[in-house]
C-alpha cells in the first residue's frame, strides 16, 4: 500500500531549526510534485512549499527565506529545512505528493508531524 510518512518534528526554541523528512513507499512508478503543508489549531491547512519533478520550488510568503524544500529522487523523499523558527510556526506539518502507481496518478497525504516552537 502506498503511503507517506513524515518524521523530524518536535519542540524547538524560537530562532532554532528543524529538518522534516517525508518518505514515500509502496508501488511507486514515479512522483511528480511534492509539497509541505501545515495546519495550526483553528486554522485552515496552509501550503508552505512545493518542489516539482524537475526541481523547481515555490514558497509561501510566510516561510520564504527561512524554509527550504528539497528532494531525494532515488529514495522518494522530500525534506523541509526550517530555520529561524517562530512561535507562529507551531503546527502539524504534512507531506503531500502526486504519485504515479500501477493504479494511476493519485494524490497522497502523510499522517503529519507536530512542530512546536516555544521557549
């Protein structure tokens, strides 16, 4: 069964850094774009960053210059390096991907990983 699994969340002080990872596994023929989202309590899910199969990236204004998305194409992984973290970055972070499997192209979500920025 195809799935995405995030890791790397935790508690960090303001100004600190974290690196999130997301690994896709299962019957994968190819992965198109990969994304990172987050959702804070009471808020809608927010698209933070995306990276295409050719490596083109885009960022939300709220994280531009602080967060960096990258991929390991061979391992079907995507990463989010988060620097200069602020308390308002506290949220559950989700990985998302457009994946081609023997069943066709579908969009998949990970289960989320909690990031808490607090002193």
